[in-house]
């Protein structure tokens, strides 16, 4: 095993993972809107059609319910389908398939009919795509037992989580933030299969545990650098898997720092941060030194104008302000 | 001040009491009973006794062997001891 | 260049002090060690010393005011940028360092923290409730464990919430800003009783004491002392307590682990042995001021200093440095005919040596029983720092020193 690294992008890392899966297992095939000839809405599957052919890189009609349902059927039939839904916004058209079929069949069949399906979809805001195309609904999906929800934030995870997802007997929903596709970085060649059981501490610190995932990770890390200069040390936890949550890592960190701040692009009300905060209070109440806090998206449909969209989303400034408030130093 | 040979006898008790209060300013001289040991009245310890002996030594100009310290442990005893050592008092 | 001169902490048990008198006026030049003010505490009136050279710029607290530990009393112009340590280093390394870590504004300027001006930027904060004590869950748990009264701590957290760190500062005997504390009911005597209760309660809760006891023949020491005193006039004589203090100090200098402080981060050995001597206050109560570097002082010097200390305990003029600097304590009930005492460690110290009375007892000498003056020495030590074997060696050193009084 070499520890060498290579320069790549998040998008290329995802493509590399797909290519590897297609090469390694003949049961794997891709299915989705515009993934073949067009190369995918975010160009993740670009060139794969030429490499693997129409049988395995299948363009579908514009019917999420139909092709997600077809994916569930294929998984039941012994295949290992990887379904791409352009964005989480359109996944709502397939919500019945995901919630009522994919998530339940294994349980309703007493384990006889597992659904080893992987659904990839883009998520998040920040590209001026307006209210209907900027949702962050992974927190919704994380509500549903029977699903596993992952959110690769790093290039290594983009490369390594797909293999882990294909090994999982349950349906796995993989959320790729639209702000990350162009991110450049180093890929650890030896990274291998990502561990989708554990959260990862991306930066250690003594004062506040920040629980985040996806693109918000980088805002948190930037805030951590800024706060460090002011003497406040953030411990930044990349959740990686949103369901099931890695309580052990989360609570252990909070017990150490005694403060928990949640940062995500969902809305606060009924969101993933609400769930995280409640777990912290349930499991670490007597270790807390400050109220748990959240930095989330403003409770409005995501605005189209750039300045309003920026104002609605979690920003480095809001994370910094929240951290100061938690340790009572004014910024 | 050292010339206690000139002090009236009646003043000896008061003089010793003054020395006692000088050593232990936290006691109330009016409450001191002549017939009781200092220790039993107000937690007089060995350092207090030592300081008291030093004060007597300085005020009356007499050497006090250690074995005589036990005769300094109460007001009446002390006055009696001083009279035995200094009959002119 | 100005720095604040603050109400010092003169022990884990001190919450507040009353400024009795200023000994300096604005413009006065102050040297390190000068008595700057008199402060009344549960332990009596203490002479508060300056720890740096400087010039008095302004006095900010008037005589008669009772203020919490950490309250600025005066402004000094001096060389040092950091706030003055309350105690000389390294006598109380940690205590001194900790006082330096309390920033001037820390935890005080809390009201108005969350003004609505930057509502878009800051995070909404709940309005503080007026009466209810605000302390974080972690602080409450810790305070309960330490027996610290949360109501007396000025919090440094959001909206003045008392945080874990605030509690540990108090629990760790570190001064921190606090709200004004009323004079304890029952006056200074009750105050001292409360202070002893707090310190000893904390000791018994936190310190895993182990006890060792050793009996020794004091004939050589008694003979030596009698001979010594016989040749000298009253003022030059020694008390046996002086031998005990010196022997314990020498042993502590030789055997590490008994002189120092236990801090949250672990044991901090003291560079010198400042021997605390438990001195009873008439009518009840106890203080344990220090004889500095007792292991290096002659018996005559220790005697002189002990005499001076006892006198000032009686008169109420202890100095701030000696009251808070002991690195180890000795205690004795020799006057009362008690054979053995089992002392309680004064936190954050890690050991205390108890001396019983020197009493004539049967003692085996070369196969025969003889009547000898026998002394029981006990050690109570902190098991987080040392084990019984080290404790036994420490006690044996004390015995060996007392067996050769001429070398003390």
C-alpha cells in the first residue's frame, strides 16, 4: 500500500469510484437522467458511456418515480444499481419509492428482500438556482429508518464512500453538495473503502465541538482558523454519515469541549441540527457548559439574488459569532 | 521601668497581668482568674508560656530555669514564684 | 503600564476581605514586600504586601469596604505588564500563576452582551432571568462535587453564566471575580469556622488520604534540648516544636512528593519547603502560616520566626505572603497529652505531619524495658501523589533527623 497522493477534483474522485465499481462488479450499472450521452448534470458520469456501453450506463426518461422504482426492482433482482437523481429537489418525485419501498421492503419481508441500492444526488444551495433547486433535504431522509444516508465532504470520501455504499445491504443515499464538485485536492491513492460507520474529526480543539457535514465543513474550518487567532479552538466533526449518526464520536467530543454547535444548510425547524442538539442534550447534558447552538439556513425559501442567498446560508461570520457567544467573548 | 524594687506590692498582680496581655493580646485581662492555670482558661500553649517567661525575664531581670516554667502557668503561681525569687518585691 | 492591585486570595477558603486601612497614598513609591494595606479576613487582619516595585497611581476601594477576592483595589504604575501575582514565586507557583490568568474584564462586563445591533451577525440569546442562579450543567455537577457555592461565583460564560472553568478556578483555590459577599453571620469567628469547614470538607472529599504512624524514642532530643536550654538565657532557648519543624522540613527537602500542590493538571512540587505551622486561635479556629525555607534555617531562626508568627496570629497581623504560601504543614497537639493525631491535609497541599505529645512510655532498649520520652509522628499524605512506601521513607527521615538533634 502506498501512501502516495494525486491531485484531482471531487467530481473526478466520484467518477473514479463509479468506474472502479463498474469494473469490479458486473452487477453494477448506472441509471439516471442525462448521465450517458450528456455525461450527467454535474458531469460526474462524463465519458463512462463510451467506456462501459449503453447496457450499463443507462439514460432514463424524466420520471424519477419510474427509474428509482426500476432501481429498487433491479436491486431486489440481484443487481447493484447506482441511480443518479439530478438533485435532491427532484428526488421528491421518487419519495414514495424511496420511503415506502426501498426503506421498508427488507423489514416487511423479514430480511428476505434486501434492497442494495445506491442513490446519488446533488444537494445544497449557493449557485443561484433559486428556491426550487436549492434544497438541502438530506436531513429529511435521515429521518427514515431503513435508509443509510452519507454525505462525502472530502475527496477521499468522494472516492471511498461509493464502495462502502455498494457493500451495504440497505439502500444508501449519497448526498453530493453542488459546491464541492469543482473542489480540487489531493486524493490518497491508498484510501480504499471509506468507513461509513464513523464521523471524522477534521480539526481538534478544546473549546467547542462543531458538528457539520458536506460543504459546510469548509466554512467551519475557515471559522476555526479565524477563531483560533482569538483564542477559541473549535473541534470540527465531519459527520459523514447522517443516518445512523455516530453518537459515540459526537458525544465523546462534546464531553471534552463541553459545548456543541451544529452547522448545516438545512432549516432549523425539524432539521438534522435539531436532532443532533437533542442527542447532545440527552446524552451529555451534565457535561455542557453552554447552551447548544445552531447555525442553519434562514427559514425562507432560498432566495435567488446572490446577496440574499448568501445572507440566508450559514456563513463563516455567523459561525464565528455563534462561537463567541458560546464562550462569552464578543467578536 | 525596670526598677520594680520600687513598685508597691499591691501593683505586682497588675504588673504580671500587663506582661500576660503583652504576650497574649487576644485575652481579656479582666476575665483572668488568679487561681486557675492560663491553659485551662484560654488555651495558653507552650509558645505563649515561653513568651511569657521571656517577658518576665526581661521585666524582672531574673534567669528562669526551664524546670521553673511550670510555676509560671497561672497568675497566683507566678506572683508567688516572683516573690520567692525576689523577696524585696 | 498601569496594573491593578487586587484583593488577594489568602487561601481556598477566602471569598472576600474587608479593606481596613491603606498604608500607602497615591504617588507613593512601593517596593516589593512593602505592606500596602491591611485587610480583614476570617483569619484576622492581614498585612497585604506588594509583589512588585511601582508607584501608586490611584486607590479605588475605600477603607471599610468588603469586596470579593479579585476585586481591583488600586492602580499601580509598574514595569510589569501582567497583573501581580498574589504570592511570591515559587512558594505558591500555581496560585500565583492563576491569579495572573484572570483578565481584568473577564466575566465582569456581562450585561448588554447581546445588543441587537448586529442581529444578522450574532446569534439570538435568551434574556437572562433576574433571580435564578445561572450556571451550566457541567458547572453545577462540578460545584456539587467540590462543595463550592455557585451563588458566590461571578460567571464568565454567556450572560454571566457560571461555567465549569469558573468553578474549577474557585475549587482550585484560584481567585476569580465574585459578587460581593456579605459579612458571614456570626462575625469573624464564624467566618473562620466556615472557612475551615470548607477547606477540610474539600480535603476529605477530594484527597485520598493515607496515614502512617511511627513512634520514636525522643530521649536524645530531649537531652540535647535540655542541655542546650540550660546554657542559655530565657530568650535564646528553644521549644521542642522547633526541632520538629526543622526535622520535617529537612525530610521534605530530601524526599520529593510531600511539599507542593495538587492541581487539576497534577502534582506540582514546590522548589522550596515553606513549612506551614498550624497555630490554634484562642477560643477555636486555626491558621497555618508558613516559615519560609524552613529546611535552610537554623533552629534559632526558626524559633525566632515561630515566636513572631504566634505573636502576630494572636495580635492579628499576619502577612499575606506567609498565610498563603505553605507547601506542607505540621501540626502538633503536644500540649494536651494526646498520643497520636490524624491530621487532615490542607488543600492543595499534599501532606501534613502530625506530632503527638512527648510522653514518658515504656520503651524496649537492648532487650530491657525503660521509661523513655516517646513521640508519635503521623503522616497524612495524598495518595494521588505518593504511596505508602515513600511515606514511610519520609517519616523515617524525620525520625532520623530527630535522633541526631545536634545536626539539626
